[in-house]
């Protein structure tokens, strides 16, 4: 079974010393092993868009930490229940924050979003489509650069990816995250519909996800890998 997930979303998953690591990866491995999978190959890609494309093509069997959307369900079979929850952060230049008390507070500002992110047909997704000017950008790194160069007023990013960039690039004095968030989303394990093993084992995955969720596995792994990630930033190259 070949699995993959976001390469820049610490401590959930990120690349350290050339390998994909993190809480979501270990969680997915634990579920797979409990479901009877004996051989697991971890494959990493340059960015989240490439990872999703790999799942679409069937180059990988399993993708983790993926949000649900109608579009993605055309090529992914989701394992339920969810494995995690993430908040969508609104990131601005430090000192230029604004009150986000309702979604309309985003109207009239120039923003950016991940090119591979979709907010689906939820209330928030419909609002974004109808009301916001959001530039699609390949990576969070590029959105940070646009914001620092004052080419956008804000960007939308899922909390793990934002946290990684803020820490790696030491941006606490230059950027800030608004205190309120416009939406949140569940993260799922999902099988590529082109996987040769998905149909045979998806039910076992769902059963084991329920089991490890009752044991709060993701929460404990998240705490462990947050410490690992923070420590990695102080190690000499």
C-alpha cells in the first residue's frame, strides 16, 4: 500500500531530513497495520497539489489529511469518521489586522488561497465563490511572499501549514493570524478510486479509525510531533 499526504503541514506531516514524517503519517500507518496491511510505502511529493494529482491518477493508494469536497469525491473514496479537525486561518501583516466578526468583513480586500484547496458547496464555499477576490497560489510559501511584498492583504491557510511557515521562517514579528477563523474542516483518510486495494480494505480502515479515535491516538501523536518539529528548528544543519 502506497500512502502520502501534505508535505508542508507540520506537525501533522512535513519533510524532515528528506523523509515525510508527522502525526498524520504515523496515525495512518497505525490504522493500516491494524487493518492487516503488511507492506506500507510512503511516497512524498513537492506540494499538496501534486499529492492530490497522484491520488487522482492512482499513483498512490491512500492520501491522508484531505478535506472533503464534492470535487474530490469524484476520485477519492473517503474513510469515515474523520481523523482530525483543522481551522482555516486568516493571515495578515503584523499591525494590519482587522476584526473578523462576520464573513462580509473579508469583502473588499485582496486575498489568496491555495490553488489546490476547495471549500466545496458549503455555506463558506458558496460565499467565497460569490464574494471574495482570492488569487489561487500553489503553496503557502508563495502566499507568504505575496503578503510580505504587499501584493495581497491576506491569505487563507489551514492552521498546520501556516504554523509551519511561521516557525520555519520566523515570521512572528512580521505576520499575524486573526483571532477568529471563517471556517474549519475535518481531515480524512481516503483511497484513490483507482487503487487496486481500496474496495477490499476500506471497511476495515473505517473500523480501525473508530478504534484509534476512541484512544485519542491522533491527539497524542500531534503533541509528540509538535515537540519534534519545534526541536528540529534549533538543530544545526
